[in-house]
C-alpha cells in the first residue's frame, strides 16, 4: 500500500510496511483493512522510564544491605543474611530492563482498523498473535491527541476518555503513530 506524503523534499509516495501474514490470516472473508500501523518503540520506552527510578532504589538498598551484612560478624546460619539482599538487587535490575521490554513489545505490536472491527495484534514468535479487539460498547468516538514530538495518540475506550488527567493504558488505544487522523477516520 502507498500513502501520499505532503510537503518536504523527496518522492511524493512512501510505502507503508506490509502487514504480517500472521495478522492477515486472522481476517474473516470479506474483511478489508482500512488502516494499519505500528507504534514507534521510543513512545513505549518513555512510559517505562519511571520504573528505572524504582529499580535504582531497590538495587541500591539491596547493595547497602549486602555490604552492611558482609561487614557484620555473623556466626552459624546467620552468615546467610547477606544473601537475602540478592533478590532485591535482582528485582532492581529487572526494573531497569522494563523500558527495553516495552520497546521490544512495540516492535511486535500492530494497530489494525478493518471494515468490521478495530484491534491491536501482538506477535509472539511461533505462537498465534494476541488480539485486543475493541467492542462497540467500550469504544467512544476516537479521541486524537497530537504529542509534542509530532506523533499521535488515538484513545478509543470510554474509560480512558473519561479520565483525561490519567495516562491511558497501552491497551486503550493506538499510541505513537504517525497518522493519527487517518487512523481515526478509518475507525
């Protein structure tokens, strides 16, 4: 599929990435894709940055615990006390990896609007895609928000639209897409 680009140097047509065959296989006979896209990974990764602060807290506290416990003159089974800090250190490091995991999740995520349904598909290697299908009951009119970086968020669920003061969950719409107005028009 080709999308016309307006303004700027270069060719006037750019091609959109083809939809994976795993997602195309999920379409019912007669179901046509009106719009599809993928989020930019950094948009997902930015949402995970606060977890790094929490991870640093756990890791630093665990490291102090370990260091302090190693300095103490433990006898007998009390010598195991320093090792009790290792899960806190490991938990802290796992929080460091959370933004990276979100970025990888974005690379496997596809937003799709067809003539019959709107869904988010997440690919998992050899397993069938995980689908998040939006029902008519939970969807409100698409709420398009332009981000400071020029990308768009299309918020679909009424629950997320009713609470604009909260950051919506990634499952409540399309986030970090280039053409949010086209996505909203297709929905």
